[in-house]
C-alpha cells in the first residue's frame, strides 16, 4: 500500500538540504526526518592510545523515512569497505547469542531435512559462531565474511570462510563454481548493507529451486515502541519493518512465507523466504504480523513522527541521573562497549567525567578507547578491582545475561543501570 503526501502528516521536511538524498531501496527522494542524533563517529572504530590526539571523523546520524516504501535509513556516509574490512565485533563473546544460534541450527536442520548432501551459506558469518554448529553435524557450509580479522577466527574453528562482500557478482560466481545452496542465512546483516538491491538480488541467484533463505534483523516496530534509538549508527544503514522487507524481496523474485518474532536484540524478526514461484503457502503468523503492522500504520508517515521527542526525554533523564550521582561523589562505570553504547554516549555528550571507564569481554578492545568520547576500555576484572557504585549496562539487550555475570558486585552494594528504553536503576 502507498500513500500520497496529502493523506499523510508531514514528518519535518528537510527544507534546508542543498540536495535531496534518495531511497536505497526504491530511489524515491528522502524528504522526511525520522530522528536526528547529531554528529557521531563510527561506532566500532575503537581508538588506540596513539590515536586519541588525532583528528577523528564524525558523520551525521540523521535518519530519514521514505514516503514511498517506508524504509527507514541513513545515508551511506562511509563505504562498507571502510567499516567492515577490519571489524571489532566478535559474535562468540555473547554466550546467549551463541546459544540462540545453536537452537536455530537444530530447528532448521530438522525443519528443512538438511543432511551431509546439503549446502549451507551464511552471509556475514562473523567468527563462525553459527556455522560451527552445522560443521559439528557434518553439513557442508561456506561463510562469507568481509572482515579478514574476524574470518581468520572462523577458519580456526574449522568453518570455511570467503573474505568478500556478498552481492550479485559473487552469487553468480559461487553458483557456477560451488553450486547453489539449500539454505542461505544472514543474521543481523541486512541493516548493514549499503547497496541493498545488489545484496538481496544475489540471494535468488545462489539459492536452489525449492531452497530456503532465513534473515534475522531487529524489527523497526520494536525499535520505535521500545525507544531503541541507540541501535542507530552508521554501520546500520537501514531499519526494516516486515512491510518494507516484503517489497524489497518481491522486487528480486523472492517471497516471505513465514516469520518468527524473536526476543533477541530488543525484538527481532526471523523471516523465512523462498523463490517467488515456490508453492509453500504463507503461514498464519505471517498474515497476522502483516495485518498488525498495517493496523499500527507502518504505511503512513504519522507512525514515524513522534519518535524524536521520546529520544530527547531519554537523553535528559540519563544526564540528570549522572549529574546527581556524580555530585554525591559516587563512581559510575560502564559494562560492555557495543556500538549501541557509543551512539548513546555520543548523543548525550557523556565522557569520562561522567563514566570513568567501561569493561568488555572482548580482548580486542582492551587498552583502547571508545570512539568520540575517548572513555578507556578494560577487561571485566577492572570492576572488582575498583568497586564502583553504579554500573551502566550498555548492551541492554543482554541485561539478564550481564546481570548474572555481575552477581558478585552485590558484595559492595553496586547498583546496575540501563538507560534504554527508559532509565532504570536496580
């Protein structure tokens, strides 16, 4: 369904722009703002000690919504090659995410009847966190991962990995050289694709007739309902509803036939897709989510209009809390150094005077500094050494897992804090 400008409430037109960007999906002009988070550095560009006094590039975090296809998106200020050729995110450092991936593997093997004669391809396979489970079952796999440093870790786990970006050209080459895939999967990659049509266009070329594609991504409706603005950063070019996903898939000869709503990353969708002429019928839960999204108004601009005011309130509440506890002489640190934490800190202007340091389980980040704010990053043992009064959990989507890891801080009465979707101290 499409709407005209006369039927929709305007969402703050960008009248000052010298040139209007266009939608990366349908090429329509982007004139409506979803939220503007100011200027921010790349959220995964952790700095070494010798870099903190050098010039650091900042780019606009100005998110727009297309009034034609309703894809929410950032301009591609930085290329995928600049961001993902070396990457600081290693999926295996989240125990809950590895377990989520193992359960998916068991589900899809049984549901699709995958065997040693099958072929599974993962797009953006990271450090082998997921494909290792197929390898353990003797099912042939191929990971496609552009970050060489991350792909090397996957290879060490016995996961064959191709260090390239996926698109139409690579799909054609792999289909010829390696054969087509029974299953193509991609978890938390669709948002990170600057050339969306090239990426999605490659999937049907590599997918067997009768094959299945599953894609997981954070659900835009959950981002809006949960005030999850910190999941917006330059590495995430687009933000998807089912409504927009189905239109992108249809343009490239694919069809969604089933959907799962997942709790991961604050609320995600796992779509099950196939070739457009595949006989599999749409499931009831897919039809229900389509209807629910339309009832909420995802095809109307007004649905996207009120988000920015909630974001501003979150900023004010967090700053008031930090000012108050710091005036009391309390110490505040952060747990986790994810991309979402860097969006939050840079948007709110929080630096080491408010947050003394952060810790992270990923050794790659130890001894480095957060982009923009230059807050130092340590190993998790730093918390027990310094015994802070408050610990702000940056990856709030892993709150339960991290809370368990921090049980020992009860010994000195530390309190845990999350800022999103709203400020909570517990």
